[in-house]
């Protein structure tokens, strides 16, 4: 979620995911049917970048990208040896023009994951009132419910997205989604744009990793200190070797969401730190994405899943909220977003929102922004622009 203020401690927001049941009907462990129609192509060079590594962790950078990195003075081998830590907060926008994310085995150890702060985007009362006339009344708060454990049985497609920013390790959430052009072998993860790119005043984040079913047994912080790697990351770590977000987020995203909030979504193409199978084959589940942008009346109930990390939550356990959505907009000139009552705090950003369509659970949005008092969440409607981004990622990089 995006914050209207810049707190001393970055509040990273919202991992939301869909697990067992919109009241028992919304099930995330079962794969959903149906696919996404093709649509107008996006501009991949404006919204996506790439880096790759082979199974042994040796970096393979495509020639065109290697040339760009050289222009920026980036040495990939030095990067892997710790060069990525050399952030210059005044220049990192230009330094991060190209997304580079080679696998650094062992970087995201359990203790480093626990140190990551929530990616938070909260709006002030003034910001929220800007959309009066296009926003429905504030929803009643909904208390988040703990997801059943083990997560791999109840919410297998959901997990955490870890990354490094100039301020340190950070965390969001993400969801394994189907790849319609590579059925059964998807390596795609849906999350928020602000979990991969800082928006108009920043660049691409670094060392982006997806961990499905994080903390599978829902152990407490104290218990996690003695947890095995398989309990913390039952499916291992999956590095983003491609990332894509909207031009609107890159150009208009801000600390409070800004003009990019309604386009605050992203797709990752990932590969395992170790292993060869696809993410979908490994996890055993993936969800279709609903790009029909249904009205709030059509959508009926929606469920948001995630790992809230700011107090009173710790970020170690998965929670969910289910509510009937309303409309929300930061400006009459911007697309309307969905809004539901939910008290999940920072750490749930990027987590998927789900609804039931034709008897199957589908991803219909993701957590983007919320208020400082943590009474509701808002997420973008996924229409043709989002579908074009997804299709470009699938056709260009899927299957690799």
C-alpha cells in the first residue's frame, strides 16, 4: 500500500492472497478453468526488463541487456558479490532503468526474510476525499481471519514477494497465476507495481524473490527461529528474471499511490533458485486472472489474502478478508478502483483479490492502497491494459 507520508520506518504493505473459500466457495488450491483473451500489445521495452541465470546460478544476460548494463556501469559479477548494495538515493532512478535480478543463492535466508519491512501505501483523509462523487461510502471495517494451516493445502498459490530497496529489505505479497500460452507450466506471479518499481521518483527494486506458502505451518516469530527451511519456504525461493509493470505506475506512481494507483499491478516471470520444474508444477496450483473488470454489483463478494506485517500483525502469518466491494477513486479523472473493508496492515500489498466466476476462483485485483487507520483496502480494476501487460509477459518470456 502507498503512504501519504514517509514514515521513519518504511511500512511495507499488503500481501493479499486467496486461499480456502470465499466463505468456503473460494478455493485457491484448486486450479481454475478458463483463460484470458488476447488483446492489444503493450510496449514491453517501457514496462519490462530481463535477467537470467542457469540452474547453477551462473548469470546469463542477453546481449542487448548486457550492453545496456555496461552503459550504466553495472558489472554483473560484482553485482552478485554485493555490488547491488551500492545505492545512491539521489541517482538510483537512472541506475535502475534496467531491471537486473541475477540469482544470488543464499541471499534470502530466513532471518533476512524476517527483517524485511512492509511495503506500505496509505492515503490520508484528504487524499481519500478527493474522489468524492465517484467513490461509495467507506465500508465497515472487516476483521481479517487467520488462514488455515498448512498453507500449501489451503492457499498454495499465495506467497510473499521479498525485495531490496534503498531503505533495506522489504516485503509484499503475490499469487501464482496461470500462463494461458503455456498451460500447466506457468512461471508467472501477480503482485503490485509498487512491489517491483518505486514509480515516478524511483526505479526497479533489486533481488526480487517470490516465496510461495511462506511459513507453511503458521508458526510464531519465536517458533520460526528454530523452523526448518522447508517450513519457512516449502517450495523454495523463486527469483524474478523478468518483471513488468504499467507505464502509468512507472510514470505516475508515488508514495501515496498517486495517479498510478489505479494501475498499480505487476507480473513477474520467475525461476527457482534450485530445481528445474515450473512454478505451477511445483506448487500444484495457479489461478486464472479475470480481466473483465466487473462492476462492483457484478463482482459480488471478493476475498483478499495476505501477510500483514505492521502491528498488531507480525508478517509471519497469512490472513484473509472477505467483503462486498464498493467503488473508490482518488480522482474523477482516474479509473475507479475496488474497495473492501479489511483491517490488514502493511505487508499485504500486492496480494491477490479473488472472486468466484463460473464456480472457480479467479484473481480479479491486488492490494494497492489503504488508509492510515487500516479500515479498508483498495485495488485496481484489471482491464485491457492489464491484460496486454500479462499477454506480453506470457508470449515474450513464458515457457522460458
